[in-house]
């Protein structure tokens, strides 16, 4: 028995050592933690239970039979985050550069299957160089099996990808099919083909950071949902993030204790809207003053800043927030903002997370760049997402709600449940000046007359009461009462059920 125990401990030590101390030191010298160090930070102390620690690859080509490392470049298992179960895998860059082999893939597949079967979130930590070239099609087959499970789990359990080093080639498509991607600034990057291949094929000279670093994917491509300065901050933020997410599409949202009274009034909101309708204000101030304890986890903060998306809580329960941002492009909807918000709305609907929408939108962004770039179809994605969503939906119009953008931003007409407006709300086909100039073209040469026409239009439509008279707005509320109103509305809608016609699936305007 003693010999067996000694061998067990020896095997464990060998597996935990990964690629050896030299490679661990190299990992640390790049400012990166090892796979197991990352899991220790991500999970509750002592909660991690590792699976398949002793698995080795079976490749015999190119002398690979002489180079075997237990674990084969990926650490897999389960643990808890703040007491809630999660399944995890972490690519180990110290072993074959974290490259994916057939057995490496089988370890990931086992964890994916267990997560789906047990309806528990899965988190993947990526730090790898792609497929293991020595294994050829066996590695590619492994990728395919991983991708299949990403698709099967989509909309059933939350899937989170954290890019903590290189993520190239086939490795990028698994994160791309998960719900959220987060990156580490300066040490992580994602691309299908690397700088050397780009240079060979297109003659472009580009660095890994310029091609696929966090700065690119959070601001230009929208691939990543957020980025942090180092491994430690990233993993601590993931612990915070997981507190907002349900375990599965059937579990209901998590509920955390809160000391923030549901009926808290904030009178500073009464002066949030400037007297000048063309002056901006920060919509994030409203969001943080309405949600529990000002705790708001923003998604895609650095992309399409004219719309804000993220998670907060009301009475301890998770909500999804979508809000126009007047500080950027006056809060107008464009292609990027529409895509960003549409994906977020669909995630919330998948996982029964109620949606709260704050509206201050002057319309869609005009111009050839937007029209040539497919604004019609991208705008339709957001319209489609809000219309399709059957979760509780509460909308608050704070100021402008003009034209088709009024309809798109979770209006009563596309099945929003409760629609409020502040007294400062302006609900119309377009702004008073533009409307008057179209309606009274004959008066355009008379500045005094046209100004009078603008004032008439403002009086008639630049208020929430015409919409309220028709029942499109359920109530005109005081800004300081926004939190209590939303809290009560969500409480009232807690058992909402909405039936939709049977279909295999819809045909989203992709």
C-alpha cells in the first residue's frame, strides 16, 4: 500500500509541475500565471477537484512517443465560485504551448458534457497556440467535437471564455461561440491567422497586438466583452461577474442579499436632464443610481459607446440593462450599437434575465457609411431581439424617443410589459425643427414664422402625454421615483408567461 501511495503522490507532483520549472518561470516572466495558479484564484479556496490529471497523448509520429506530459496541456475539473458550482478548463501553455491534441480535446469534451448534463456554467481559460501539428486531422477532429458542444450548450448554460495568452487558429472558434469573451491587456491576443501568415499572404506587416490584442477586440471588432490589466484582476472580475449569471436557462436568476431599500428615492435624478434638449448627460449616472448599491457590470464598455449594456440587480435579483448614452453621438442608434445591444438582449432572454431599458434616442445615424454598412439589417437585429424576448421588460423613456428608434427601443408595440416616461420625455416621429421644416416648407423663408411653427410642434409632441393618452406609456413618473417603480414592476412581472407560435427556430436577420 505504501508503494502505491508513494507512486500516486509522485504522479500527482509530476502532473502539477506541467512542463517543468523552466517553463513555469518563463510563464511568470511574461507576467502570466500558470493554469493551476489561475484556477486557484478563480475558484473558492480548496474547492477545485481536478479530472484526468494523468491523461497523456497517444501520438507516435515525429518522435512524440518520447515526449509525454501528464495532463497533456489542459487542466480540467470543477469547483465553486462564491459557493456556486462551475466547471472549468485551463489551457497549460507550459505543456506543448497548450496546443490541442486528440486527448487534450477529449478532456475538454468530458467537462463540456458534464456541465451540460448538470446544467452548470462552464468557464474556459485560454492560453494556447492552436492545434498540435504533429497530430494532424486527429487534432482537427478534436476541435470539431468541442465546437459541437459549444453549440449544444448555447442558450442552456452560460459559457464564458477568458483569453489569457495566445489564442490562434482553431482555438478562436470555441470562444467565439460562447456567451462572453474577456481578455488580458498586453498579454493576450486572438486571431485566425498570425502576423507571419498575414505578411506572407497579404504583405501586411502587423504585430500580434495590432492584429488581435485586447485593444483591438474591445474597441474595433467587438469580439471581446471586456479587458483587464493582468491575470489577477481578470480572474477576480470573473468571480464578480459569475454572481450575476444564472446556473442555466431553467434555474432562474441568482438572488443576493441587499441592504439597498427597494423604495429608495433619489432626488438628484430630478435634475439629471439638462434644460437644453441638445445638451448631453451621462446615462450611467442614472443606471448606477437605480440598481442595487450602484453595482453595475458593464458589457462591451469600449465598443459602440452610444449604447450601454450590462448587468445590475433590483431587490437582489439580476437584471439586464440596455440604455442609450447621450454622451456619445447623442445616443443615436447605429450598426455597431444595434448589434451590441441585440446580442445582449438575446442572452438575457435565453437565461430568463429581466430587461430594463432606458431610452434617450434621437433616431438612427444617417449617412452613406451606415447605409452601405447594412444599417437596415443591423437595426433589425435589435428590433428582432427585443420583439422576440419573452422575459419581463420594463422601459423608461427619459428624454428623446424619435422615429423608428422609439419603436425599436423596447416600446409597448413590440411587447414591452411596462413603459414609463419622465415628464421630460419627447416622443415623436422626429425633432421639432426637422418636423416643422417638412410640415411648413412654405414658411422656410420667414425665420419668425418657422420659429413659431417649431414652438407649436414642440408644444404638441415634445412631451410624453400624446403617447400616454393612447396607452403607449403606462405612466408618467417623477425621475426620483424610478427605482421604486421599476422594482414594483419587476415584482409584479415575476411570474410572467408569454406564449409564442411553435417553430424549430427563428430566422434572425444576421
